[in-house]
C-alpha cells in the first residue's frame, strides 16, 4: 500500500523532532507505517527514507532486521503460537494444529476474511505459562483449545476490544510537547558530559 | 590508510609475535603490524582502505595482554605494549578451522564455474588454513541467481559470506548506500531495495573487493580464468586523475581493469568509467586502416598514401593551420607532436583544450598541490566550478574521505550543489557570470553583504575558514561551458592574491591534458611552460608568434584564414561547446586531417584519417592533475594498421623530409629529460617502478603573475525577461566517445533534462518530470524538468552531450554567458 497519510506525516514530523539525528527515528516511524497499513509497505519505506534522509535500502535493512515488522499484508489479528521446547512439552504443537484446523489455514497463512494470520514462532519468553501465544503481541497464557476458540470468538464479535488491529502498538499515542523535550542537541555540538570527559585521559593499555 | 592508523609513527609499540620481539607503529592494528613483519593473518572482511568491522572472524589470533591467552580478531585490535601474539598456536588454528568450516556451510562449491575461482580469498584461505573437509552433509541453501543489482554488477547470494565489504564501500567510501544487509541471522543477504538498483558510479569496486565470487561484473563475467590472464600495471587515461590500474588481457584482448592501491592517487578505487574503459578499446567500431576521402566517401588506403595526403594538407604557412586536441595521447606522443608541429613546422595554432577548459597559462602559473595535500586531514578545500563526482570521480572519493573522515572543511563555489554539498561548510552557488565578483569579495575580505545573490552568511562562513590558518587548497575546473572561462580566471586571480599561501589543484578533466599543456600543445608555450622564443636543442624552429586557441582557430577558419584543421583525437563537432561556430568552421575549411581511434562526427568529415592505438595498446607516460608521472603500458596490440600517436608524428615529419630524431619511446624520454627543464630531474626508472610516481619540477611560469588579460569580473546583465542563464556541465556517463563505444556503459546516460531552481519551477508551476519547452534560437526541445539543488534562480542546468537536446546549440562562445528560454508547454 501506501506512503504516510497527511495526518501520519504530522505524527512522523513530531517523532523525528525528538531525535538529534532524523534517522534515529526510523524504528518508531516503521511502527507508524505498520500501524497505518497493518504492515510495512514498500512505498512507506521509500517515504520514510525521504523523511529521514537515508536510502530506501537502508530503511529496508533496518525494517527486515526486526521480526515485528511485517513486509506483506497480514490479517487484522496476527496470532503467534509458540512451539518452542517448553511450550511444546505442554501442548504447543497441538494448540497450533487446533488453530490451523479451526481457522482453515496453515501457519503463515491468512484467513480469507483477512481477520487472522497464524505464525508458528519460537520462544516468546513466557515459558512458565505454556502453551501460550501472542495476538498482535498481546499475551494469552495456558490456553486450552476452547480458550483459543473463545479468543477467536471475542475477536470476531468485537468483545475483545483490548486487542487493537495489527501494527498498533499502544492504545494511546505518546505526545511530548515541544517544550518538554529533554536531551535534544546535535551530538556534534553538545559538550561531552563531565563524567565522560574525566574518563577520557590516558586510555591505559590493559595489562600494561 | 584507515583512520585508526596514525599518519606518523611517533613511538614504537613493543610486542611479541610468534616469539619474536617486534615494534608496531603507534595505533597500528595487529593485522597490519603482523603483515608488515611478514606474517600474513588470513582475513575476509578487513580492507586496509575501510574501517574494520570484525564481521568474518577469519583473522582470529591468540593474544595475551596479561590476562591470559584468548582469541581476538586482529583487524579490530590495536597493538598495545607487550602484547603477546601467537598466530600459529593450536587454538588459533582451531579457530581458523572452525571459522572456515562455518563459512563454507552454505557456500557453494562451484569454483570451476565461478569468476573468482583462482583468485579467491576464500579458496586460498580454505586451502591454507581450512580443515580440509566439512562435517556438513545437509543440502546447501539455494537462491535465485544471479540477480542484477545494477546495470554492471550481478549478485549471487549463495556465494556471499557477509563480509560487509561491498556494503561498507557503498556507504562509507562511495556514499551511495543502495545495497544493504537485508533480513537477519541465517537469512541475512546483501540486496538492493526492490526497483532501486545499485546505480553508483563506483559499483565496480565492490566486484573487486568481494572476497568471493558473489559479485561479478557484467563485462567480465565468464570471459576468462584468472590464471590465463596476462597483466601489466598502468595508469587510467580516462580522466586527469590518472588512477593506477592493472590491465589484464587474455588472448591479446583486454578483459579487465583492476584498481591498484596507489597511496598518492586512487587508493585502489576506480570509477566505473575507468574500470570498464577497456571495452572501448575492444570496440568493433575501432578504426583499423588509414582512410582518405578521394571520391566523396572515406575509403581505406595504405599508410603511404594517407601520410602523403596529410603532409600535403599541412604544407601551408603555419598561420593557415589549426591543431585541436592531444589530451588523449601519452606525454611522449605529445612531445613528438609538439616537436613536429612547433619545432619543425613552426605552427602555434595548437590547443589541446576544446573551449571547455581554462586558460592554460593561468592554470600553469598556479602553485600546485598534490591530491594528498588537497585531501590532508584538517585542510580547507575550495571547490571552484566543478562537481568532482561527475568530472573526476576517483578524485571525488579522496575528497569525500578527507571531508567525511579526516576533518577537512569544504567551501564550494559552484553553479549548483555538487556530490559533496552535504558535507560543505559553505555553499556558494554562483549564477553564471558572478564567479569573479564573488571570489573577489572573498579575496578582499569584503563579505559583510550579499554578493550576486550569495548571502553574506555563506560568504562569511567561507571567509572565516579561508582565514583560519588551516592549509587551503583550491580545486579549480570549468564548471559551466556556457560561461566564459574568464570568470574562472578572475576567481583564481582573486583567490591567489587574497590567500597567497593557498595551493591549487587543477581539475581540468580531459585525460592527459596536463601532459599536453606541459608539452606545449597550447598556444604561446613551448614544452615545460617555456616562452616561444626559447631555443631548444634539435628544434629547427619555433613559432614566430603566439598562435590561437581553439575558439580563435575556429573563428579564423570561418574567416578563411585557416584552411587545414588537424584533429589529434578530438571531436570538436560534438565536443566543442559552441555548436554553430564549430559547424561553420568545418564547412569553411578545405582540409581536415584527423588522427583518431574512432570515426567520430568530426573524423567522418576528414579528408584523411590516421588510425591510432589507444592506451593499453601503446606505451608511454601520463602526467596527472597534480603533475605526477606514471606509466601507461601496453598489454595488447592495436587493431589493424593502427600506429602509436608519436609514430604518426614521426612518419609525417619523415614524409615531409624532416626527422624528429627518435625512433623509440625511451629515446623520446631521453630527449624530454635533456631538453625540458621541468623533466630534467626525472628518473624514468622511478616512473616505471611500482610506486606513486615522481612529480615533475615546477615550470618558470609557476609563481609568475597570473595572466590576467582573460580575467572577467563584469557581471552580465540579463538580456530578456524570460531567459534563463545556461549552466552546462558534464555527467560522468554521457555520449562521449569512449563511454559511448563501451558496450556496457553506452546505455547508462540519462536523457537531457531542464534543471531548474526550485524558485523558477514554482514560478512556472512545474514539478519534476513535467515537460517544458526550451528554446535557443531555431532550436527547440521539450525537456523534462528536474529541480536541481543549489541552482540559483534564473539559471537552467542542461548537461552537455546527453541525448534529447544539445545545449551547444544555445551556446555562443562570443557571449560571456548564454541564455535559453524555458516555457511551460501548452498542452
Ligand atoms: S557480496 Fe561479497 S563483498 Fe558483499 S558482503 Fe557478500 S561476500 Fe562480502
Ligand atoms: S517456549 Fe514457548 S514461550 Fe518459551
Ligand atoms: S578480517 Fe577480522 S573479522 Fe574479518
């Protein structure tokens, strides 16, 4: 899909203004693009490149490094089911199969209505709570098959409104008024902090 | 060397390498210190001209700094006092084994069909340091291959070992980060953004530095095996930087050019134009035989007939002959022609510049800087006129390094933003016709108010830097072919008198132009910058009076005062900026004698065409823009009956009944050393030896007063209300003969465009890509708009020699600046 909308461009400008170098804003901007389209589109990456003054290849390099950025359309809810060892021991694989069967898709696929994508993922750091999954990066712990069905049901009928569409990081957006910005300054012109300077002299060779 | 290495060895750092007590330089990397002491540590990612990244771990060695031995990457480690290093220990060997086994897990074993096979660091390291066999029995990974990442470079991702050399080069050295690591971990690959190729002027360097066969170049792919190649070290004659190269041939055909790491010049880098220039040498369209026009069309003839006809055409009073060109030849050939023309025939209407340069005496009287001096850490570089990225791309890499990594500051005084603008401390973008007055205000320090549209702030910034007591180097070239060179000369005059300590680096771009000037292929000078009345041993005469430059020659031709044009590898019909003038001159003259390697538009109009060899086919010497001599070597034989340029001069002299007095290149060299003071101290064996090559001595012109008759400070008044002043300069890839004859480069130029200042684009209501009508006299073209950074309002930038529009139609050499009308097309 697309470049940032006019409204999101304003948000982008604010985000960029928080950093001494524009390109430092790349990660939050990628999230912004993903929030807009549900995934990070090629056009969006080109747009971000323009906004922060790097090449699209550099944006792609950053974007593709992080699993949380998806570069192809996915469902409104992306369900990452852990099948790594701890979860596997308590039924992670079975949970995945159940999900695949009830939704009629394979891991990596998206339902026809565009609502759900399932991914088979490695450890998501909730090993004591297996089998577990993340839906748009919100945890669900110790799921039975019917817990899974209920979750799907709730997402379908809208009762699970605690889970925003894929790409939305938080339900509120951080806004820092310009006069509350802290620590801004070009690294080239900002003096070294005193504690750093005092450590500067004589980089004594180790073991000398 | 890398930034981490200091320039001067101050104190030695004692360390122990494999039991031997040695000294490293202060701040030296272990991998370098070991190399200097004869111990080669295997490596993939380390490159002496780039910052270390420690990506590949091939260079792990056992190091003990007092905390017990451990493995450390020697490319990331500065030698510290009393470091104990063991490159042969069991654990070093185990590390090398392990790294190679891991590296080879997914690397295909297709060496027999791989371009790199035979010269591959991975092959060599696996053989010398590897385990010999792999425990990996699984299927290797497969990718679609090869994928073109640019018009010149192919990528085979299976072979890539992720050393970060190509990507580091693209980002850190070339400043074109169009390739990047994509994805992560096991999936990591080098790639471009979809649809955005690695279209860097320097892409070929990545092929040379890739330690495996992952990157291959389109022209060289599958053409030869490294062990079949014969090679010779030489110098690139593509532009006046004089980058050091290796010419490689197979079966008497040039197949590859590689950059050589010359500390003083190109640091191993080349532009793609230099790297793939050999394709023009191999071109089908090369002239093989002498040709004559006897019956309305050029036909092949024998040398005797052609030489006879050439001599007849030249058997005129010296004032009736005009000679244009000579910058493509070697110094020896230039001397031979100078001696033949000036010393035998007394002709002085000779100009190696085609109205696109700068007054020769002005350039030759400047105190010269070397590239190293211009690029010295902490220096101040003043860029007058040119965009080095387009005109002298390899020099651009050195300047970029100086500004980005070595703390040099840049002032640009150019007609538009250049490839270095983003790093410039002061950006003075001059309207056509204002370079002189702007330089004057800098030279006199009157920078309190804006001058000719340049803000006081930029002028003050520049002035502060110029007065900062840091060493100043002015790099000067002709930035605008539609503006008289008098403005540039005026700028030189002001900078010279305002900053007497400043040194200058000539950025005249044509191949061996500095050799040509030094050998006297310019009006009013004999070799070595000597005046016309100098007596030179063995020269039977010298020109009686100062001759004409190219513009003067063409004007005299139009008036019928010159009836023979001799073209020395030049193509004025397309290359001289004033199209009308050169056309009329060609129509007016009786004889055109062309010495060339191709049938250009001009040589097609010749009565006699004498075919020459090109660099790579003939031996000689090159004088680069810092006045440094380096060898041009022959590697292959020229096609057909081609002869070296100096031989043609000698042949013509002989047919005319004279004798130039030499019959080999070394005899010419001896004569040059004996007769030309600037070459008196040259040791030719030093020129031929591997190394940076000697600088010639300063001519008596240097330090003399700058010739000022041509200096122009008058700011011309705009002529009409709708005219925009032309800024005409060159792109690296254009329709120039050598690029156009090189198969893989001939398609790389863009279409002509109308470059507008953003203010003018707004005024006209046009955006990038919209069409505008450009009118110059009878010539009109519809060109796409391109908004050009830094272009002052009131100017229009149209590059020279791109298809779609010839700005030469709009240039009159008699006007100080030139204008065209730019209007929105009524749709
Ligand atoms: S393509 Fe070659 S140079 Fe680039 S990272 Fe891979 S191995 Fe290194
Ligand atoms: S194994 Fe599933 S969360 Fe760690
Ligand atoms: S050469 Fe040192 S890590 Fe690659």
